[in-house]
C-alpha cells in the first residue's frame, strides 16, 4: 500500500494531468503543424513523384532533405520558446512558480510535452513513408526499412538537440527573442569561429594550408549541416548530438533550480554567464571584422586586417554590453579596464599561433624523417550529389631524389622569409604558383604546408621538382591511364562538334600509352606553355554494369580529361596514322575569312584575365579597329597556333574570328609577339 501511494505521488508530481492538459491545449497545434509539414514533404512527395527511371537511394535526405533538416532545426526551437515562455515573463513566472510543484517536476512535464510534440510527428511520418513506399507499384525511389529507420533516428536526435539547446539557453537568457537568436548564434559560432580563425592563420602564418581546419567544417554546425545532406549523418555524428542532448537535459535541471523568478525579462540571468557571453560575442565580432577587412584589403596592406580586429573588438564589446544592460548608456568606471582585459586575452589568442618563435613557419622536415611526399593536395570527385575525396595512395611518391627536390623547394621558400605582402592572396599576380606539400613522416604523422609564391623567384627549384616524373604523374593524374578503359572520346579545341571515339581495346592501349609517355616526357618549359591545345581526351573507365558510388570510388578516377598539345608529336603522328587527325582538325578550305581586332590592356596594379572573348569580338566588329583577310597562308598559320587565356596588367592582344564556309565561327587569341611577318603586314595600320 505504501508503494502504491509513492507511485501515485510520483505520477501526480511528474505527470500532473492539469499541467499536461494545459500544455497540449495551448501549444499542441505546434506538433500538428510539424506533423503536416513532414507528411507533405516526405511521404506525399514520394507518393506523387513520377520519374522515367527508379532511383535507388541510401538515405531519405536525398528526397528534399534540406527541407526536413530545416524543420528539425526550427520547429523544435519554436516549440521550446512557446513551452517555456512563462519563465521569460514576470506575471506567468510568478503564477507557475506559485503552484504546489517543485521546479524539477514542472520542468519534467514541460520537457515531456516537448518530446511528444517532436517525436510523435517524426515517427508517424516514418510509418506513413514505409506504407506509401510499399504500396507504390512504380515508385520513383527505392529504399529499404533501414533507410526509414535511420531517417527517423536522425530527425529525432537533431530535433531533440535543438529543443534542449533552446531550453538550456532559456535558463540563462531572460528574453524570448534574445533566447532564439542566441540558440542560432551558438549553432553557428563553431562555423564562424573556425572559418574566420582559419582565415587569420592563413593570412599571418606562413605555410598554413587551407584544408587544415576546413575538413568537415560544415558538420560542426547543425545549421550549416543542411548544405551537405547528400551524405547523411553517420552513427558517430548522431552519437555526438545524442550525447550533447543528454548533457543539456542534465544541465537544465540545476540551471532551472538556481534561476531566480525575478530574472524574467533580464538579458542574462546568471552573473557567471555574463563574462562568457561578453567575451564570446566580442571575439566572434572581432574575428569577423578582421576577416572582412582582410578580404577586401589591397594586396600590399597588412594594417587592414589589424584594423578590422581592433574595430571588431570594440564593436563586439560595446554590442555585448548593450545587450546585457538593455541600453546604450553603458559607460561606467569598469568599462575600459574590463575591455582591456578582454582585449589582451583576445590578442593572445590571435598572436600566439602565428608568432615566429613557435617554430611552425620554419619547420621543414629532414630527408631522413620523410617516408613519402605529395604535391597538389587532395583530389575529389563528384558522386551522388557530393564531392568525395579520392584515395591518395597513388599520389604519394617515395622516390628519394624527388623527395629531395621537394625539400629543396620547401627550404628555399622558408629561407626567403616571405614578407606579408608576398603571401597575400586577395589579387592574382601573373607568375604566381600555389604549392601544396604533404609529407608522410616515418613516425606516422603528416606534415602539410601551402604557399603562394612567384615561380620566377624559385625557378631553379621549381624546374628541378617539375621535371621529375613523380610530379607529372600526380599533377596530370596519369595513373588513370593505367586503369581498364572502356572508351576514349577526343574533342577538337577549335570546334566542339568535331569529336572521335575510340572503343577498340588495342587502339585504346596504344593511345593511352602514347599519351602517358608524352605527358611524362614534357620539359619544364612545355608545362609552362601558354599555347592552346589541339584537342582534349576524355578517358572513360570500364565500369561494366557497376554504378554504385562505392564501386566508382574503388577506381582511381571515374573520368579523366587530358590535353593533347601540339607538342605531342608522337601522339599527333599516331592520330594521323589512324585517320583520326583529319576528323578533328579544321582545314584551311573550310574557312572563308579571318577578322582581327586589336585589344590593348593597360591597367597597372589591376590584373585582368584575357581570353578569346567572342562577345568582345562581335561587339567590336562594327568599329574601325578591325582587319579582315582571306589569305590562305595566314589562315593556315592561325589554325596551327592559338593562345590560351592569360593574366596580365599590360599587353597587346589580337582577338580573332574565323568565319567558316558552313556558317560557323571560331574564336581565338594571339599576343602581338606571336604574329607572323605576313600577319604584321596586314595589321600594320591597326
């Protein structure tokens, strides 16, 4: 009998029917809205979608997943704001806390109400989705029960996390609007902090690679995760969110117990939270201000970024004080000393990682410690709507001479002690080269560095490194030519509709072997050449009947494109021998005339990208600065030579239009120095 009384007391206190009834009567419509939105966006969409082919999917987030995730990070927040609105207003707070219930009982009932309003719609939607999928005779999507189960678990965990984050924040914040803003601020802070801090390190720490902090950065924010849902969250990611949800549940009870009723409508309810909020807000605005001004700064200005940090720090601190005090009248004696302390701490956080004495910038591994090396960074392919990193085993080299060449270049860059101006990246400078180095060390660690330098300043080291076949294999990805190839497609660089396909296995092997040898035999000057290619070759691997993402990724590269340069004499001879050259080349007899338009670039300090611009040509053909010719010798010389696009501040170019007999046009470009004597004669008056 005693046990029964205790059980009745437990039910009455933790599951008070009056409170639960009031909650559902007042806020239950939010759960209904959540259910309707989920039903309309998933099972109804699946049931009414028609496709010519059936798509097999591994996650339901491939079906309007961004909208599902958007619901999971917004509706639970709204539910929490409504359920706990009473603690943010003076009158309701007094009424609720005058009830003969302990706070832990009141909190439990409100949490249970929220859980029901969140979980029931999700699992009803999962059940309806399973029924709709089974009932369709010709479904647009095929998936098994585990996919539905995974979707339900993911939506449940993310929704509960956002709900509990809002509840926990609400215990520390005394205003509903500020509470909601703070929730999304906390959700985005990891992304903003790491993104802006990475920009700081990239700008002020010589050699810091772009990918060091960026890998998987979207996953650290539930809001940003919405942009990469093609790859559904795995169990480890879900487990992290579940653990944080449990932590927030446990944390909510002592926070609610210690929260004062009179703190309703205050910006910050706990004194200990105020310095955390103040410094966090200030540091975030400081980093954002520095990143913004550094991004728009002139190339030779180090002070813009520093000014951005100072302005951002002042604005962030003042903004935090205004939010906390709910007034712009924030001046008092402690304002400046407190700001000085926060400023010093922030300056230390910014300075220590980029200081010269920490040894990061000067660290070049010894030859004895390096097992293998890679130049060029990671490679990715586009599979199932997302970019996936390729296996990098074939990209590393353990050739001793090549490792020495890379180390020599690395050491020379470090010894050059590049000034801040030399490592800026806000504007491209002709002749710049991006160098990404990844060392696999014998102790199992990886050392990565990235530099943007003028190639001419380190020409001998670059030439030594780039002449190694190990570099060319990675740079031009020739390992794809060693795979089992189904067919080869070749497309003319002059006319895109001039194509040939090679499907004969023997011819494919001959073509691949010749192309690979031509690529690997390139000299340093060949690799730097600005001349346009004769054609491009697309290599299609022999997939058979395989089409899944995993099967594609198991191959070295699902599809690769290579240039066929005019300097590839053996390959060009092979194309002629197999009667493929003439099917790609445009003959002189096909061209009726050529039109030249002079283009002068004179923009000191402002680099321009100049290319064969058909729009520029057609617009200027109406003017006087043009020359037309039908000279077959000149036309023959034109189709044998054309420039690729170049960056320049000052130069003279000739934009050229070739008019074909069959009412087609070709566009190309030459520098003034490329003109033959015959061309110079007809262009003398331009």
